[in-house]
C-alpha cells in the first residue's frame, strides 16, 4: 500500500483554515476533527491560534490514518485458518452461476465436514469421518467430489493442497436397471394409474430423455411448431450440449400444443417439483403387478437404448440419441444393460479332431 502523505494545513483568504489529505487517491478536506472523533475545531480560535490548532489536528489525523492503514495491512496479510478458508470458498462458489442442486450439494458437504472438525484445522480424521459416514460407494464418491470442489477453491485462500490425496475414489458395483420385456403392457398399466407418469415414461422410452429433469421441465416452447422435434439447450441437459431429438408419431398424437411458456404437465409456467415423478413412481411400484426387481423409471430409457442398438447396431447413433458426451459413455451404458458385444462367431476358432472311440 502507498505511504500516506502528511496532511497539509491551508488558510483561506477569508481567514478560515482547513486540513487536506488523500485517501485511496481521493483528496479530502476537513475544517475540524469531527469525522475522526476528535474534538478539535481550529476555526473557533483567532487567526494566530487557528494555525497552531490546525497543525495539531493534522498530527492527530495523520496518527489516525497510520493506525487505519496498519489495520488494513494486517487484514490483507492475515493468514486464514483452514475453516475460514473453507467458508470463504463455499461463499465464493455459491455466488457463481451454478445450478440450485450443485449449490445445495456444496452446502451440505460443507456442513457435513464442519461437524467433524475440531478447532480450526481440517485433519485427515475429520475428512475420514465425513466420507466413511457413507457405506454406499456412490454416496462416498459424490461427497468426495464436492469436497474436492470446495478444497480446490479454498486453496486460493491458503488451505493446504492435497488434503484428499489419501482418500481415493471407491469402486462400486454397477446397478443394473433391468429393461422391460413387454413395454406396451407396462405402459398400459401406467396409463390407468397416472396419466402424467405414463406420458413421462413414454417420452423417456421414445425420446430417450432423462425423466427427472429433461422430461419434467419440458415446455411447449421446447417443441417445434409441428411437434416433430424437441430442442433442449445445453443448460437443460446433463451433457451440457444442445440436444435435438425426434418425437415418435405414437407420442406426437398424444400431445396438444399449448402456449410456449407453459409446462406440458402442469399447464402453468412452473414445472412439477423435482421429486414429482419419483414420488408417483414409488406409489406405482406398490400396486404394480408387472414390475420386476431392478426395474426403475430409468429402465424405460435403458429399454429405448437397447431397441436403438438392436435396430441400428450403431454406437454413434446410440450416442447421439442418448445425448452422451462420448462413445465410451455409451459403451459403458451397454455393458450395464448386459448387451453382448461378442457373438459366438467372433470367438477364436479351431478345428478339433474328435476321437469317438
């Protein structure tokens, strides 16, 4: 910080005196010490004494400015504790343009870790308690990922790096969302149970949209005028890329286009709440006579993926239809769906001479 110049005392033609100085490049002029909590009023004295009192005011103001500058320097150079750095990192992230879900997860991760911190230092024990609170590998990895976001940001404020180095990602078992063998039958059962859930599942299967956000948040403005395509911007889907998907005729004939700004399920400008389809599906599971173990709402998307792959045999087409960021993601997706990538004729061959005696 630039050194503060000593205040200057000046007498006007009228005989009045004032003290002037600069703060952050801006010139300030005062005729008494009121702003600084000083009971010094030079202009209450005669002309001979006013200069003397003004010089006293200048000295006192200078002293105040020096003390203030020193406090500012100390504040700027203060080394933040681990917890202070972490809190500052959270605050910074919450001010950025992230989704509500992302911000909520960051806040939850911050609170979970904070409960295990003793004092102001983030120890390996505190991190361990936070992560291993979760026995499920997916939950563990999710918490680790959000802590990594916070720690990376907190390093800008002095948090030591590498605090998560000893806590590796955990390998979980793949959850198989079992596809449906009889799509029409399960859809008919859904139709009699709840029409909105039926339409959601139909679009998850036929348009390969993700149900809990992409389908739930659909407005009529997301459709082309003839309802033949759905267009979603990168901010509206998981891949972060613009996505255009065709609407099959069996879905198109069920749609009755409304005003562009209206949600297709609520008929208002607001989408159903984030747990809307999750809750209805939970109730459906209790009464369904057709659902099997391992079949979920996402099984409709998985079943649609199988259908595309069986009909086209093309991974690139599957990748585009699913909105995956790469073919590798689609490959992983197919493994999870137990699609056999090797056939018998692909296996190594050898002619064996059989001894039948």
